[in-house]
């Protein structure tokens, strides 16, 4: 009787352990490092989806959401690579604001559909800035950044951006004697003189909370009237035009190639192995 019981117990044990044995046989025994990377990837994914949710509109086309997913992944992976440290250990990393469940699931599906895909240039993660709406064209990276390291950031025509409801804005600011000294090729302010001081267009925009770096200044009594065109800094990808391209049936890879000409989309599956 005891012998029979032992046989039954042995059979049950084999049945219970069989899936594990098969998995180990096929994939090898998982190491502590592999499990650690899996945990970091899960946390990083949650964080990235939270960032994605803040940067897109719920009425965007699926292909546009994929575009933004690659921008988010590339930017955050670039941060991981350049810092060379485990950013998942930073306080509050991975914590996201309350996102409606169905919207989170939608973005999670988009994230999974583009799993591991990032934007590369000459074997390195690319710089992939974006803005909501341009003034009708995006900016030349060399003019804005003062560097030839980003030849894929070229001026691109975005004629449909001028149709956006938030394309133009007018406001008054409490400053007198301000003048744009230099515009770039796309019509965005590079240098602004205020009294005896000169600042960049971006600095002026931030100081006075302007919608865009493309602006005109008009003195009006004791104040200055500012007319802006577009929303954002104007460099890189225009979300409005990208979404319009998606509506026309263009895929996310084609859209990204338009704005970041000469880059490549590649899969980077082991980025977290590089951090310490």
C-alpha cells in the first residue's frame, strides 16, 4: 500500500513539475539578472505608457499613437543609455497619474505593437524632439541647436498646420522695447533684444509663457502685443501634421521617415542590460 502511494505521489509530482521542466529545457534556467531585467522592463513600460498618455490626444489615429510611442521609447532609452545608471530606481519612477482603464489598455496595445522599436541614426539612439503644431514648417536642427550632429532634423513643410484651431494666438505682455533681432529660416525667433539684454527666442518664450517660438512683437502703449504661430518650439515632428498623415493612410514608419529623414527604426531588446 505504501509503495503504491509513493508511486502515485511521484506521478503527481512529475505532472506538476512537467511544465517547469519543459520550460527550463527549452529556454534554460532563468538567472537572477534575467528576472531583474524583466522587473525593470515592466516598470519602464508602465512609466513610458504614463508619459505617452500625457503627450497624445485620445482622438489621435492609431498610426500617430505608434509614432509617439517610438518617440517616447527612444527618448527614455536614450536617457537610460546616456546616464548609464538604473533610472528605474529613481523616486516615483513608474508611478503614473490616474488613467482611465480603457485608455490605458489602448495605449498598452500600441506599446506592445511597437515593442522594442526605437529610432536610430548611425548606430545611436536619435534625438527626436516634437511639438504640437508648427507655423507651417518645422525648423532646421543646425540653426536651432548650433550643431551638425543632427542632419536628420531638417526643415519640413507642414501646410496643414495652418488649419489647426490653435495655430495662432495673440496676447499682451508687460514689457516694452522688446525686438526680435534674428529669425531662423523657418520664421522662428532666434534672438530677442529686451532693453540692453539679448536672449534666445526659447528663453523669451518661456519667460512670457508664449504658445510658440514663432512670434512677432508689436509695441502697444505701455505693453507689447505678441502674435504667435503654432504651438511649441517647432523642432522635429509636428504632431498635428503627423496625425493628418495618419488619417491619409500613411503608416507610422513612413511618417517618422518624413520628419526624421535618414534615420532607421530598429529593435533594441536589451537596453536594460547596460545599466548598473
